[in-house]
C-alpha cells in the first residue's frame, strides 16, 4: 500500500503542529509521500507565510526596503526548526531568496518559497528525501499545467524513491521559471503525486474533520459527510464548499484513487471519503447543501420564441461576445432567463442588453439582481421519490419565494434560485427537513 499525505498550512503552522503531522506520518509506514503547504495561521489574527511573502515581494518589486519583512518570514521558520530541535540552517536559502527578490524574480517565485522552505524543514524532520516541485510539476509556455508530461516525469522520479517530501502549490515552466497554481493549490499537488505513484489513497490533512452537510456559519453544528462521490463534490465545491481546492479531484479521478479528508488535530476521526462511486447509501437522502449569493437574472421575452429556430443561440452569443459565462438558462414558451454572476455582469449589462436586442430582437428584457443559488446535492435523490416536493414544501413553510428551479439531468442535484435575503432561511429549511427531522 502507498499513501500520499498532504498537510495544509494550519497543520504546519508551528513546531507543535509539525509534531502532530510527524506523528501521523510515522504511525503508518505506508504514508510515504508527503506534500506540505506553507505555514498557515497559528491563531485567528495571524498571517499566513504565503501572504507575508506576497507582501514582502510587492515591496521588493516597488524598489522599497524589504529586509525587515523577509526577516519576519525567516523567524517563522526558525521558530519551527528550533521547536523541532533540528540541526538545520536556512541561511543559504534566505540569502538566495533575497538575491532573487532583488532581481525581481516574480510573484510566483516569491509565493512558492513558503512551500519550498517548509518542504526542506519537513524532509529534515522526517528523514525523507526532498524533491523540489519545480523539477517534477510542469507547465507549458501558456502557464497551463502539463498533466501527462508531469505524470510521466514524476512517476519515473518517484519510482526510485522510497519516501519523499514534495512541496505543494508550485512547479515550473520548461525553462525552470517557477509557476504556482491558484491559492490553495497544494491540494492539487497532492492529487498529482497520488496519481503518479498510483497511491491507494490520497489523504488530505487539514483543520476540520471533512465536509459538512451544510455551512457551519449558517447551520449550528451540522452533521459531517462520511462518503461523497467526485461528482457530488464537484457540485458542492462549485457552489462554495471550500475544504478542498475544486481542481484537486481531477488527477486522482483518472485513477479512481479515493481522497480521505482528515483532521490533524483529531486524527482518530474518520473524516470524509471522496470516491468515484459507492454502494454506501448516504445517511440522508441529500449528501450536502451549498450555495452562493450575488447572481442576477436576465429575463428575455418574445412571443412565439419556442418556434423561432436559433433564438437561444443568438441570446447566448451576446453574453459570449462580452466574455460573460452563464450559470443556468431556464426557459418557457415565450421566455428565456439567463443567470449570471452579478459582479461580472454589472459593468457590461447595457452592452449585453443592446447586443441581445441587436442579435435576437426580443420584445422585452428585464434584469433582476441580488439572487442566490442553492444546490441540493445527493446521489440518493435519483432513487427517492418526492425529494423536490419536500424541498419546495419546506421552502413554502419558511416563507421563501422560489425564483428558479433547475434539476440537472444527472438527477444528482436540484438548483434553486431565491433572493439573497432568503438565502440563509432557505438553507435552514432544507437542512431541517432532510437532516434534523430524520435524526
Ligand atoms: N500556501 C498556498 C496558499 O496559501 C497554497 C496552499 O496552501 O495550498 O494559498
């Protein structure tokens, strides 16, 4: 068995947290490949090392003094090294970083040093080999991640290494220039490594015990999700569930490797399993609820729209022309509605409206703003009758007016549009009917 373990920033924020991570790794010899993030927050108002690096580099790039900022970053690592009683000096590393900052090596290079240095510390602490991610995680000249080439290079490299630490979040272009993934990207690195070594499981250690059925800021103590499929998770992360980077499932999904989200502070808890498919029924008909505010709907009316071939295409063309992606397009006989992100749309709305008039010649166009979308997701919905009925009666009882309904053809989710101000109430009502009343 081979396990790839990724530790998030809060799991490696201090020597104390490092020791917990080390104990977890050492307690199972199958945990052979380790992907660390940069040190995160030690307490609520603390600053992540990655943010300190961005700030420090911004000064370097503006030609301002940055030595003091770099010193504070170095102190974060010194504190960890000292707490772990390691015989390790990062003096040369920091001298090289200072030099590179002066040469304006780029924001990606700067941000990547958080993981790079933490990888060196982790490798020294565990006695594992350190592999610089810039030699094995590869990007093409347009900054696109090269999945197949990386997989080949990484698989070959790791086939000779029994145990290794590969820092998360970054890789490099062909010429060696560092490139990072988007924020939270160490989750993606962990998944890439798991695919390359054909791991039995990708363990993602963080500071929560997995995914929750609903957002704890809205529902007090929501129940946890034991098992969720990749597809269900896609729907939920797209709608705002943020435990794992939304792109992290793609590499492991190709090999059918399960992801296990675990809590470094409570390693005895089983966490959430993310799998390709399962015959395990979720405890409730729904697996999870997530949602986002800040959408608007563009309602287009035209008599006999349904018999006019190409009408929908012309309308969507107007959005495409202004680079706006749409979320949902429910339609009726004489109406069609396009849901878009308000912040993307707001500055271009009049241009899009006139383009729709020009291209599709509708009778009227009416825009509504401040709408929220809620996704109710669950593989169990397909085989259970009455789910939609229960959702809508719960919403009616909670006095929530439903503005839009869209059931995906996969029958995996039902998307509901409500006004922003009804958002929390709607989630509470849905949670209550499917979880609290079932408990
Ligand atoms: N350290 C990076 C960030 O703060 C990447 C990561 O933690 O995954 O976004």
